[in-house]
């Protein structure tokens, strides 16, 4: 590292900034894996699983997570290979811009920033609701303030190595939480009960023909919270549509698998550590999510009223009276977010001590809090990389593309965290669930647009590679080719599948709003909110693309333009060819692999 005393400095907000330094490369593989797991395993797994289970049924929820995981896996196949040959911190801008169109890279990078700024806001609201689990007297704004304070302090003032070490510790905490929940769910399914246990149906009840799938799709009123049978779709079509909507929610749970790529600018050994970390993280997420969803569905039926965000009409779906009494639904009372987790519901019913549900809720709060922290980290680094590598105004680049003395992109962090202020709006409004739903859906649709652009970039990259080197045996004669990852499943088939599947999700994710609009007496404001949350993300993405294209007048990237780039990535740059020192002691090698 260069001597900091010889670097030019400018004074911004009373902080010394090194224009010649940028981000610091201090993160190692265990830090990167911690960032990926911390950003992925959060409210989307432990809380959204309850909504998905109630919407689509026991087997339907597993199918929803499986489909979402398959889509994300296809995307990660493409991204893993691109990262292995060109590890870049500005990957979500660079890959589409280099191989497809500069405007596509511009739109993808800003959409990615918006997605995770909104995701951080949503996770903050979810974490604040978990905090209210212990006290109904704790107001929403106070709970959000308590949640946001450590996130803001760590992002603004904590060196990145502190952040990496924290995420490494959080990774093991979440792995321990996953193992604990797995053991508890297996014990409950096997019939283990505590002193305060209530009547629980055996696992075979949750997986009989009547509970495998939801009998239909029900529309909840945004104002009165009632499910009106007249606006419901019963039968096979309703079951399919419930699973279809659940897939979008499940994708939100998978967001964060690509966080490792964003940390490339601060990775110590990017070419060595990034591909291997990206390759295993999506397998970890898919296996864990599907496994926990199966265990949750074994112990909690989909028609359990505790899974319902609103009251549910008994003429549309029968609910045992003893179940209603247990959760005090006689007066149509709402329940906390933590109570809607199928894992906490199962533990409460099994009668496992009065403190165990509190412990689990605390663990879930930590998961949501750290996931929000990681989302703000990723959004700030995305903005920083876009400013230093993208086409932005020089003044914006000088401000948002600057770093502090310790390598923190202060202004990019500040702008990204400002989005979190919308969480206070969700806390003080009576229709806060609607606001949270809009923000989270914008996040998912923006990410889907980014995923599609990365798959398109990979297809073009593979096409250009064949034109340049004339071989399907990729990287055979490249220097350092043993570090290059060649994705399987006969590419570009996974990339094409991801593009088709993702496009269908984007196109039809607002079907429920369109259906309600065709019904008599539809509420205009509710329909407007539904259309905004369904199609605002793709609209922003398309607007960014066409405005940038109109301004710069560029056409599609040609082979002549990308030929030199292929020569560059075929020869490993010296600053990226370094590897961590190899450990000769067997037990130390094993310990490093585990950690």
C-alpha cells in the first residue's frame, strides 16, 4: 500500500479523503463467506416462510422455494464464471456494459443500488417489528431508531476489516441458529413436547391431500384486512396463482447470494477467493431454505390462523376453534411479525419453556438486523463503484466516488442510508404493511432486471469467446486457467432458462392487481398502489436504459470492441494473480477450509 502521507488529500466534511487510495483490500475468504451468508439468511428465510406457507400450502411452499432457488442458481452459474475470469468490484455495471450495451450496464447498476437500498429499508421494518415482540408499548418509530442506530454507526465509522470480522462472527451465529431450528423442528415432529404443550396435529395431517396445497387464492383488503370470498379464486387456478405469487416472495429470501461480487474491490485475493465462494454459497442457500421449509410445513399447517396477516373467513377455509383460542383470534386481533414465523409457532405449541420463543425471536432479530446492515453495505459499494467507473458527472464522481482515510466511501454510504428513512414512514402510517409491500416488491423486480442483464452478458460473453478462441473447451490454454470456473449444465441453457423464467415473473407479477381492477367496486388507490409495486421497478430500469442510450447514442457492443477485452482477461493481471500463502500442515488446511 502506498504511503498515505504522499497521497493528495481533499477536505470533505472535516474528513481527510485520499483521492489516490480508494477501497482497501483486506477481506479474505472467510470474511467474504460471512458477508454472503449474513446478507442472505435473514428475515426472508425466517419470517417470509410463514407468509409463503400460508399462501401456497405445505408442498406448494416447498415448490415455491425450489423454483426461486433454481432461478437464482441459473443466474449464479453465469455470474460465477464471469467473476472467475474477470473479478471486478463493479461487476453489475461492467459485465453488461462490456458484452451487451453500455446503457444496460448503467441501468443494471443503478437498479441494483435501488434494490438493496429498498431491501435495507424493508429489513429494517421487519427487524423493528421483531423488536416489538417483547413490548406492545414500544412504538414503531422508536423500534426503528433502535434498529437503525448500530447499522448507521457501523457503516459510517467502522473500518471495513471490522465489518468483515463482524460478518464472519454473524455467519457462525446464523449457522448455529439454523442447526438449532432444525433440531427443534425434528424433535417436535417426532412428538417431543414440553409441559405447556397444546394439541398439535401429527405431521401426516400437514401433508395430507387437504393441506399439500392451498385450496385457492384469497385477496386481502388493504384497508379492512378482510379476505372476501367474492374476490377469491378457488380451485386449481387459485392454487397455481398462490404458488406463483409465493415464488416472488421466495426470491426476496434468496437476495444476497451475489454480495460476494460487490466485495471484490475490498477482497485481498479476488481471483482466488471470489469464484470458490460464489460457487458454494448458492448451494448452501438452496439446501438450507428448502430443508427448513419442509420442517416448518411438517409442524405447522398452512391454514393455521397465526400465519395469516389478517383475519380469514371461516366459510372459505375451516379453522379449528381450539387453534383460534390459542392465538386469541376471537376478537380479530393482529399478531406480531415474530409470531408469524412457523418456527416460533411450532415451538410455542410444543410447550418448550417460556423463554425459548424469546430466544428464537432475539436470534431472528439479529438475523434481520445484520441482513439490513449488509444490504446498506452493498448498496453503498455499488454506488461508489458506479461513480468511479460509470458515466456520471465529474462533480458527482468527486463526491460520491471519494473515500475516507480508512477507505470508507462516506458519501455513498450516507446517500444509501438515507433511503432507510422511508422505514419511519412505514412505522407512522396506518397502512404500513402496504408501504412495506411496495418497497419490497420494488426491490425484487429491480433485482430480477439485474439478474436478466447478467445472464444476457454471459450469453454474449460466451458467443464472443467462441468467435475469438474458436473452442468450447473454455480456458484450456489460459494462464492460471485452473482458477477459472466453467459453469455446467451445458451453457447457455441455464442463462436462457433464467431469462425466460425471470421475464415471465416480471410480466405477470401484477396479475392480482389487474384481476381486482376488473371487479366491480374496486378501490382506485389500492389498485394504483398495486400497479406501482408490481411494475415500478421494471419501469425505472427501462427508463434508465433508454435515457442513457438517447444521451450517448451507443449501439450494441460488437466483436471488434470486445476483442481487446478478451485478450486482457485471458492474461491474468499481476495485481489479481496473487494467491494466499499455502498451508502445508494438514490440520491447518482442514481448519481453514471449514472456517
